[in-house]
């Protein structure tokens, strides 16, 4: 029905803080019988045990709170004149505060907000009554160590307090103007009290205001703000035709690099550049988001010669100099030599040939020219016979139930994804072409668009360097192919 609602409880013991975060969901049973809340998995930890629930009909009255039969009066006071024992009360002052690292900034510049608890009494728990809100800001939680939560002695208006940092957020303004950070309510639980339990006390911070200015005129929208450096590299500068080269464009520094989502533009005449894979090693500190972000392109040249990966610009606003700067990488030449026997040429961009492997190239080479000539004649004859027999060149693609069934059986085979990514891509491509024909004959409709998009991914899987596991991508491509064929059944 609702959730998750988040609560954070912080305990202070001997000057050290322990923290607990709780996510709460509200569930409502839809029918009677046995129900179960499944195991919860968190990366790096064993899953929780499932929770069994027995749902019964009717209503269950919630447990009643114990009532005071004397209505708060002390009966012995009326009989014996004995005064009622006073309730223990916490002695000492207690308040909370939120502070900003600076009162003004530009759009995209980091501002640190810290929530403190000032106390003269012992606390057994601290939590936010509700999560703090930051309208007009993008908020990131600080990566903190255990030592960051220790308290310190301080003096406020001549009185001693113990001050604990409860929460830190790094805020990035997303719009201009005078922005407000609403008050935050914290629930503080004093230690002690009757039977060791004390009623919680709520305290609120003041409303904070930040003046946000726009970036200088001429700064592109969504530009990075911070101090950065760029670099580029290739895994090899000489390849054979049919092979691929991996190009990496890397930005590193400190700022709001998480905002930068758009990949750099890369166009190389005579070569194909596949959509990049993005990796990062960013962490959030009090000064900003630090680390690097890398875009990794797979480039497949389509002919021999010397290619040049162009210089790529990266623009950012540097708060240190209050100016817009543009850094550029150096151009990188790549030499493409003729294809060798062990590296067959890649299929042209608009080729109608299926994406496949030449497993026979791994074996000893023999003179097969006569056999190849005979096979070519047979292929021409078979093609002519097929063209005469089919009533429509493209209208029947995807309508042969036997071809669809055979292709689905191939795609659902358990061995499909067990081999190399190249062989799996070839089998998927062959299954589709067995139903729809060569690429040039694919229809110009939604199905044809899906097939062409799938073909692009299959070529990427063929040429992408083996830098890691492609199991997830292969499964996703296979599932898309299955969905296209199932839609025709």
C-alpha cells in the first residue's frame, strides 16, 4: 500500500556513533491463507530469511495501551497525605542545527550541509522525524568513515555542549534564485527515565537560504562544473581489416561529473563507431564528486588505410578561475592493414551477409577452388529456383510457420549462449535470416526497424574486444530476437 518510508536511528556510546537505517513498507493482504514476505538481498551480505504470515478473515484488534486506573492521581496521597513521586526529568539543554559551507554558489557548484546535535545530556537514539528535503537541489550523501561520527566538545553562549554531526549532504543547485532548504525535524531519545525509557524529544533546524547565480553567458546547458583533465587512448594503433580497435575517452577531476551523461560525439569517415560503454569510479566527498568517468568506443574500420581518431573537446566551468574552459585530447592515428587468413574482413555496413564466424579458417588450408566453383554454380541454380517458386519477394518473410518454429528452437537451445560471443551472435543472426531473409530484403516497417537495431547489436558483439563477460548482453539480444518471432506466431 505504501513505502518505503525511511528512518535513521543514531546511538552514541562512549563518544562513538552507530547508525541504523530502516526502510518500512505498508502491506495489505488481498486474500486469506498463507502469505510470505520473500528474502531481501543486499550485495555483499547473505539474504534475510523469508517471513511467513497467516492471513485470516475478520478483524484483529490492536493491542491496547495500559491504562492508568487512577487517572493519573496517586491514591495514597488522598489516604495518607503522601505527595506523589515526581517523574524523573532530563537535566540539561538540547538543540539541533544545520549549517552550510557557503551561503552563495553558481548552478552546479557543490554546497555542504551538515546537521549537528548539541547536547548536555546522554542520548540513546537520534533519528529524523522525516527525511530532509532539498527543493531545487540535487543531493548526494557523503562517503563517511567511522571517525567522522565522533563528538567534540564545544561552547555555545558560554555553556559547554557535546556536538555530534548527524548527517552530511552535498547539494548541487539546479536552478537560479534564492533557494530555501526547509527545516528538518529530529527525534532525540534521552537515556534513562522511568524504567530506563524516556520520552523522545523533537527539535527542528532553522530554514536555510542559498543565493544561486547562473553560469556565465555562453556556457552550454548541462556543462560540467569543476576542475577536470581529459585524456584518450586506444588499445592498439595497428590492426588488420576486420578487427576492431577500442578507443577510450576519460575525464577525471572534482566537481559534478555525475551530471555529464551525454557521450562525446565521435565520427570517423570510413569506420563504424558503436555506442560507448560508460564506466566510472566516482566518490562523494565534502569538496565534491571526485574520480573519473570513461567512455569506451568500439571502432570497426571498413577499408584499409590510415584513419585518425579526431581530437575530442570537453567544456567545463572552473569555479577556481570563474571561467569557462575547453580541454582537448590529441588526435590518434590508426593504421588498418589488409585482412589476413586468420582475420577475415568485416561485413560492410549495409551488407546483406549474415554475421558469422569462419571456423574452417582454424584448420589447415587446402586448394578448394574447384569445389568452390561447383558450389557457386549450385548456389546460383538454387537461388533461381527459389525465386521462381516464391510468390512475393518480401511479403512472405516472417510468415512461414515452419521457419519460425525452427528459428525459435535454435534461439531457445541451451547451447546457444555456452560458446563464444562471436559464435552466439552468428547463430542468432542465422536464425533471423532463415525467417526474414537477407538484410536488404527486410521490410520497411516496425518489424524491419527492430531487426536492423538487433543486427547492429549483433555486429557489436562480434567485434567488441573481450574485456569482460557479455553474457547479459547476449541474453538480452537473444530475448529480443525471440520476442520478434513470437509476435509473428
